[in-house]
C-alpha cells in the first residue's frame, strides 16, 4: 500500500509544484493574518495564465529533445501583441481580424525558427535567440513606441472574473486539459516523447520526425502570439518589454513542473503548479518587504535548487 | 574446481534481484589463472547481471566476491575491480563516441598523463590492435562515432587488454564477436587463446556455441539465475550444451526442407541501387522473399538498408519501394529502444497510427498488442508496463523485433538484429520469419552469421559499399560467400 503510493508520487513529480504553491500562499496569509487571501489567489490565477500559455509551448519544444528550446518567446509575445492591437485599432469589430493577424505572425516566426534550425543547421538556442532580435526589432519598427489601447471587448474579457475566478484562467485551464490529452494520448504526443528520447530510433520507427518538430516550433510561437494578445488586453496595451519576464519564466515553469530537461517527458499539470508557485513566491517576498534585489536572488536560487533536486533524482533511478 | 592451482576470482552465493525479478539466485563461480571460461545461457539467465557484479557496476544483494582469496564484497566497485586486474567489455559498448580512439584509451589509464599523453595512448592502443587484427584500418586519431559498430567493438576489446599501472588478470568479454564478421571474430578469439597461454584469464560469453566449445577450457551453463551445469569444454558438444541450457534441439533439416521459390514468381517490391555501384547491379526483392545481405561487417549493408528505408518513408534517388516498411535495428541502444518508456510502449510505437480512435491512442488495443507479442516472442517480464530497461539486452531486442513484426509493414529491414540473442530465441524468431515470409512479407536481412544465410531465398554479397555477388539459395555455400567477400573489386 505504502509502496504503491510512493511509486505514484514518484511518477507524478509535478505534485510538488502544487505543494510549493500552497505552502508559499499559506506563509503569505499567515504573515498578513488572513488579509487579502482571496485577492492573492485571483491575481495569481490571472498572472499564471500568461506563463502557463507560453510555458506549454516551451514544454513541447523542450520535450522534443536535448538542445531544443525556444528563446524567441519574449520577442514573439511583443510582436504579436503589437500586431494584434494595431490591427484591432481599438475597435471591437476588428477583434477577430487582429487575432488572426497575430496568430499568422506567430506562425511565421515559428516556421522561420524551424527553418534556421533545419536548413541552416543552427543549434536551436542560437537560432531562436537570433530570431528574437529580428522579431523584437520588427516590433519596435512597427510600433514606434506608441501605446494603443485594446478594444473594449478584449479589455473586458481579459480582466473579467466570476466569483474571483478570472475568465482567462477558466479558458487557460480548459486549454491545459486539451493539451494534456494531446500530450498523453495522441499520436503527436507519443511521437514528440519518442523524438525527445532518441530521434534516430523515432525516425526508424516511421515517425515523421521533421514534420512534428516543425509543428512544435510553430505551436510554440503561436502560443506566444495568444499570450501576446491576452497580455496586451490585460495590461491596457502592448509595451516593448512586455515579454521580457517570460524568457526565464517559460523555462522555469517547465522545469519546476517536472518536465524532463533532457527531453522525452512532458508534464502539463506541473506547469500550472509551477506558474502559481512562481507568482506566489514573488508575492510572498513582496509581502515580507523584500527588496527587488532580494526577490530576484531568491527566485534564481529556488530555480537552481529545483533543477538540482529533480536532476539528482532522475540519475538515481 | 579445486584442481586449479591458483584462483583469480571466486564468487560465492551471489544473489541479486531487480524488484520482482530474481536475476541471480545464489551463484558460485570460480576462475583460475590462465583459463578461458565459457559462459552460456538464455537471455535473462543472469549472465550479464553476474558479470556486472564481477565488474563492480552492480552491487549484489548478498554473497562474497573473492579475488586472490580475499573477500572484497564490501565496498566493491569498478575502481576496486580495476585495481585488482579485472576488466569488462560489455555487450552495450561503452566508448565515448565524441572522443578519439586514443582519448578513449586514456579514460581507462589514469597513468597516461603529462605532455604527449595522446601519442602514448595512441601507441598503446595501436600496438594492441595490430596484435589482435593486423590490417584493421583504425587510426588512434579516429573519432569513435565515425567507426562502424564492428570497429568500435574491436577498439573496446583491444583497450581492455592494454596495460599501464594496474595489473591485468581477468577480462570479461560479453558477446565480443556479435558485431564482427566470421574472419575477424576468429582472429579475435585466436588472440584470446594467446592471452590465456600467457597466464591471463578470460570469461567468454557468447550465444555462438561453436565459439564457446572451440575456444574455452571450461563451460558454465546458467539458467534462471543459477549455474546448472559445469564441465570441461571437451566434454560438451553442441547438442548437450543446448540441452543443458534447456532448449529442445531443432535440426537444420527444417531449413533445407523449405521449397525453393521461383525468383520471378511474385512482383518486385524493392529495387535499390547503391550510390557506389559502378555497374547496373541492383538489390531486388520480390514479395515474400527473405533476402540476405552478406559480406564482411561494415561493407555497406547497413547503408543499403537505411537507403531503402529512406526511400520508403520519403524519396531517395535510385530506390523504389512498394509498400510500408519497418526497421529492426541491431544497435538497440542508439537506434532501437526508448529508455523512458515501458516495454509495451516500445512495442507499439510503430503501430500507433493504426490504433487511433477519435485521434487518440486506444489504450485497450495497445495493451492487447503488447500482451499478444509478449506471449508470441516470449518476452521475459512479469508486466509489460515495466520500464524497457528492466529487461536483459536480449529481451530488449525481442521488444524491438515485436515492434516491427507486429506492425503493418510489408517489407521488414533487419540490420544484423540477432546480436546478443540466445539460441532458443533465434530459432523461434527464424520460425516466425519463415511463416511471415510465406504469408507474403518481404525481409531484407543483413547478417554477420553464416548460419542465418541458410534461411534466405537470395543473397547479395557486399564489398566496399557495392554488391559484388548475387547468389541464389541453391548456389549458396559458405565458401562462395567468403570468396566474394574477399574478392578485390575487378
């Protein structure tokens, strides 16, 4: 009985990210003596959504194997958020057109990322990083520093909630459930796990390795586009640095959430736990009155600790 | 074996379990100085586990490891084994593919340091390679990843016999000839005999019983984690050895009895021409044929199979393939298994597109396929949901077989797939192959074992990436294959 429970726990490393999130939340409300407990949860759910969406894209990319990572996420968020707001031009009637334009821009970035990796044989870390310079520059040239407001409907949707549960959180949970099913039970999910473990064996098992890798990079960039649209709506318009915190953020939630850094094993629920944990951690440090420097140091140390512990466990198996 | 004048190693009551699987159930094994000990048994009999214990890579649950009469079981490790002159060449090759041959040699010899270590390491390994296999064509500066599997195996074996500071008493060779062609294998084993004559000891594990009988002094048979028989080699013959392992002897008569099929009787499903071919000779396979790719190891057979595979899943110049293909890798570590997955998932991965319901993998059908192949090819495991690495090497290979044979492929490409597979399993797999071929499946089979060519309807002999002979089954003799393999290209 005890042994099976232990094994279950071992197979679900993501549970720890939720345990961490709850622990940090309890510590925070203990400090404030219960004040603002609900408001903190609402805020955490909203902010976690953005991290979850791009973290999911990052997870798919990382799952396809060692070396695969998408560093163009922040720039793509910025570009697509900007494109969406400019096309929408503050009018609800252009909402759909703006979304389509942003997704198309994202798809192009993803396809270019893959093209650099596949045809010019540039390692993903360099390819996506250099792509992000191109994308960020395009965003700057396109936007010229103007702050365009989101159309009222988008604004209302991204900031709305029911009984303290933000609408975007409901949407993102549904999205995560769908991705969870795709990763766990579809051919695509099985295939990227196989590719991540051993891409040559995957090819020899008749898996269309390159097509799935292409789809994965495009999916990641399009999820950045969705994140860009929602984030622009949520924060009252696009800004040139709106994506910057999602560079480390997207990778950190993937790793803390129990996805294997070496590829082959994805964990969707863990991304939620990790995203909530990361936000609540910063909230807790703020509540304790820690300075910005201390906050950053603590965040960095926690990420390193999690990777060290998770990595050590994997080797002992 | 109290008659041995000096015992190098003596294992007493060694036991080891992996979860529910009892790999070793109290094994006693002694090796004397200047002795070649042959160790045989089925896949999963516990041979590799026992050798891992002796090499220090696995800690036993209980038992004594005596070396030169001293029990070193407590705190035994690879380092201790090395210091006491015990080396092991594992079935799964352990060279670093990104380093050169000389650099890999250095890994074993901390004594090679300071200026010029690379030259000294290179000289050390080159001398040993020259001694084992003159004209091997391997340079110390070659990157291991660029070498063929057979060459890597040679380097690994040669490295195990090099000496600097630490003494060398016993070398364990686990399936040393599995990736080597017949003549290279013979040279290696002759070398082993010379080492034994110099007073060194060797434990030789092989599924090729002829090798065991011919080159070892004493044979130990293992079954279900125990030693079940132990005799001087000259008091065993092939049949009694197979009998001791627990297999019913099947005679080769069955092979001869199969009717010889007319070549042009069925449509052509594969036509492929090697890029190096200077004349018009192409590899042709008709439906339902078993085609053998013969010749010395690493002469373009694997490249041909990969070319056919690439042509089938995509587009490839000079290759025409009719029908879906599946590939059975011989090098299962780098091309076969998915280490994070269960045995079941490793078996079903090739067939997933057929098992989709509403775009999702139907877990019931997946379990059914895994279970039916567990029975059919006898994968030794209590549960197909266990991790693939819980299986012994030969059983992992069975899973790779099941993956291809259970798929919808009409053409199956086999890249020397019987490496490290025991005799009993081989015979079973041969039967399955013949039945499948009779049912219309086509097999392209690269093999380094002459015996296996008897199962082929038609044989192409490769040399330097080219087809140099095109032999039908009636014309096939060992002599003819060997002659073609060594023939200088005209």
